[in-house]
C-alpha cells in the first residue's frame, strides 16, 4: 500500500504543547507524528505510515485499507 493513500489530519499544537503541528492517521491506531510546519508534519506522517505498515507486516497483522482512494 502507498502511504499517501491514507488520510492524514493536521492540527496546530498549542504553545503549551510545544507549538508546530500534529499529524494523525485515523485509520492506523497510534500512527501519528508532528512537525514545525504543516508540510513537515505531513511528510513525517507518511514516514510514520511506512513504519506502521512494515511493523504490521512483520507481525503478520493485516493493515486496514485506506478509506480514500488514490487519484
């Protein structure tokens, strides 16, 4: 599966949380990342998706299909 096929939600972090942006992949439990800019958070999230999918494969667990279809 292509990591870019998964939905990534980007939300700003408060200054109390360190600032920047959080990136959450709702379809993959625990898959999240962050970055100083929305684009950096998105790029980091795609790396996190790759790692999540690799770990699931190594453990023999199925990965959820992406909800959105690739264009």
